[in-house]
C-alpha cells in the first residue's frame, strides 16, 4: 500500500511515451506534498520506433531502451508490478505488489497484442516488440535470398508508417549487402490505401515511392492465417503466398485490466474528451494507444509522438487542477518519422484536430530529417520525450 501523505496521489499506469511525460510534467509543477507514481510490469522500456533499424543491424541492442528506475532522480516513484485490476469507484489499483490508491489516474498502458487473432502467428516473425525484433534481427543476419513478407492483420496498429518504413529499410539493407536482386519484398495491409490518415496525396506519394524501389504493396489484403511452418500466408483478398520470412504486425487490443474496469464502455478503445483526454470518470485520463480520438474519417494515430504530447497535456492538466491554475487543452498535433534508407527519412503527420479536418502531409526524404530522427531517439533515451 502506498504511504499516506497529506497531498494528492497521482497514479500513472504504464511507463511508455505518454505515461513518462504525464509523470514528469505533473511532478515539475507540483510541490513535494503530492506523490507521482508510475506502475509498469517492466523496469526497462524500449523504443519500438527503433525496431525497423534494429532488425537490419543499424541500431545497437543496448541503446534501444531506458530504465524507468531513473525517474527516481526526478522525484517520481516507480513500481515494477503487474496490474491486476482497476477499481474506478474505490479509486484503487490492485497489482502484484498490493493495492495503490489514487486521486488522479492516468491510464497509459498502451495496446496489447493478440497473438491468437491470426491463426499461426506464433509460427512467423514480428518486430512490434523488442524481443520479437531481436529474433527477426538474427534471422535477417543470415538471409541471402528469397521473399520477405511484412503483413498487418487489421487496423488500428501503432505507428501506421512502420510496415512501409521497414520494407524500404530492408530494400536499402539488401542493396548495401549486394543481395537486392535476390530479395523479393512484399507488404500486405488491410487498408484500401497506405497512410490513409495522412490524406490522398501522401498515399499516392508513398505508393509511388515503394513502386520505384521494387517493393510490392498489396492493399485491402490483411493477413488472416499463417501455415504451421510459418512459410505461407493467407490474406483477406483470397490470395496466399509462400515466403522465406513472414513478419506480422499483430492485432492490437485493450489490456485486460483496462477492459475489465469498464472504463471503455465495452468499446474497443477508451473514449476520451478530445480537449482534456479525460474519460467518462472525473479525474481519470486515458492517453496514447489505449484511447480513441476521432478525427474526420479516422482517429489520432497510435504513435509515440502523439502519446508523448497527450502525456504532457494531462500532466499539466492534473497539476493545474490541484494548484487551481490554468490548464492547457490537447491540440492533436504530431509528426512521425518514415525512414527511406539508412541515411534519409521523411516526416508524416500534422494537425489532426482542426475544425476543417486534419491538415497533414508527407515530406520528401532527406538527410536532415534522419538527423532529427536520431536526435529524437537520443532525447527519448534521456527522458526528454
């Protein structure tokens, strides 16, 4: 049980982009009478945005994570624990380390992966988490020829540009190894067009960019099944294909504790107020991949840059409510990186909550954008993002 103190208890579930920024920003604006705590099942947090580079050997394994224990230096309590249940009425969270009370709760647990949603997924590869990326890295290190398939099952999935980015990085990697002529790269996505959330122009641009690099894109063709040997994929358009390597983007779902709490109202993701990111329960917020914020025909993408900004906003809102001071509103702005090669990257995104609809774009790839991406990764490791 958390020690009783005279101030408010701010409890944050999840130590990813959003959770860390919520904690840092709340802590920065509150005096020491108030406690700020993060609960996460793992002390080490990994930047999944590095995984496409990691699998081709262009990122060091030892430099893709950060220890949440370092947050103690900022006056933030870190509890390494499994989260069993969330009681919205009694305002406590049950964990493997006991019960923790809260006055303000931030749910930032991200999305969980349903490995059983696509039969046979366990027989294939993936790169959506650190351990699976390391496994695919080992496989690609000895890959010399054949077909590689990158396949998503159904939206939403975090970092929508990632399958496209990964295919282009594999293309660049194969050229560097002088085996590109022996490598056939295919992407299967369930959406009717790539980067639909970024608009028609961006979709056409990325489609052309893939085609110029000899990468085959299959749309409206989410993966539905994988053979027992992990070498054959079946797709929603009725097609099937053999490949030496099939890497799957797993189906995403709400964490069990969040779903069972009732905070989502039996919906796939937690609805929130788009300006405050507050749920239907006062002083309980949901940020990052667990929530849904509609924007035109789509929703705010599930990506770290958006979770980070949401965490910053919520941390300041909580501090403002406690301090009786002005609070910000969430602006829905964010841009993701899309690496085209080991040395160039583009930026995609924009402002998603404009009254007239999302205003988004995809930039041309450049060396300078890759440098910005590398700085972003370094800042993440140092808890600046």
